[in-house]
C-alpha cells in the first residue's frame, strides 16, 4: 500500500553521541531516533518534513506542501548498521540494542557522494541534535498503522475489556 502519512520522531542521540563499537562505522552514523524500525516494517524514508529548521527559508519553502515528502537522498534508516539490520545480529546482547532506529549515510562519503545535489536536500541531517524532530514516510502506510495498533492498541483494549 502506498504511504498515507508521516511518522514524527525525535532524535535521542546525535552524531557527536556515536558510540564506538555500537554505531560502527562511525563515519556514516547520523543519529538515533525514537522510532523502532519494526513499527514501519523496517522500511521508511527520511524526508524534508513538515517544518525543518535545519535548512534555510528557500529550502523550507521548497519542502512545503507536496514537497514536504521529498526524500533526503542517501540516508538509510533501520536497526544498527546497514550490514546487520537487527538486534539479534549484535551477539544477542539486548542491552546494546536500543528500540530506536538509526539514521546513517549510505556511503562513507556522506553528503558528497549520497546527495543528489538538488537543493541540498540531505545535507541538513549532518546537523541533527538531540531533541530535534524529523519526519519519515513509511514505505507501506497501511502496514505501519497495523504494526502500531498491534503493539499499542491491543494492549489498551485488553485492559479495558
């Protein structure tokens, strides 16, 4: 199903908070956000978003309205590293694996090699700080809603009944 909305998320660790051994390769780590990738079937795209203070007014204007769903090219979202996209792959040490998702460059060259050079749509991710809000668009909007309902709403319904 095509996407039907944004998922708003907050940065919980920024680039300067990268942890060696956990966030390797450090050169591609951008941020950890408070969105568990499994809530969107491990498939969502970071987008310019509804309101983004990291880019100047010209770029914000380009991302207003329909443009707000323009992707930030070259940015990957998931658990851990691109090569080990699950908590289980981290030696089954659950304490090392948070429930948040990781944003990282697809390439060590970061914005130089990953950017489309179309309005600098992804360079702003280098400046994410703890507490910033970002938006992602899930690849399958209906599935993302169902994952959310399964995780959070069924528990609430069980308590009510």
